[in-house]
C-alpha cells in the first residue's frame, strides 16, 4: 500500500506544479476567453480532448481555462469551440499550430 500512496502523492504534486506553471505562463487568464479568474476557479483543460486523440500528460495539450469555457467546450475541437478570428482568441497565441489556414 505504501507504493500506491507514493504514486498518488507524486501525481498530486505533478498536477499542482502543472497548474501553477499554467497560471504563471498564461498570467491567470483563460486560454479561450482571456478573462481573469480566481486561480482556484480555473481548470486545466486538454486542448485536444483525449476522445480526439489528445495526450493527457503532454504539456502542449494543456491550458488553463475558466470553468465556464471548460464546461462549454467539453470534448469539442478547440478551433470549432473558439469561433473567433485568430487575432482574437488567446488559444491561438498559445498554440499557433491551431490557427485556421
């Protein structure tokens, strides 16, 4: 059982570190709507959902999102969800490879 506890605490530490890195790198703003929110109300979102082949632990697939945007986006394609021009959507600054051609 001690081994399971070790992995669980390591995963919790990794999640906290990832969240803190995203809060700092995105200056506390949602990747989709650019609003600032209390960090405790922000979520870590998979840009490409796991159901669309997104890698759950790949840094490039993780962004900070407000609860509203994360809930509305669900498992949709991030380009379809944003519905904004590339200049308006913060997600395109974080992930230029998602820009429509």
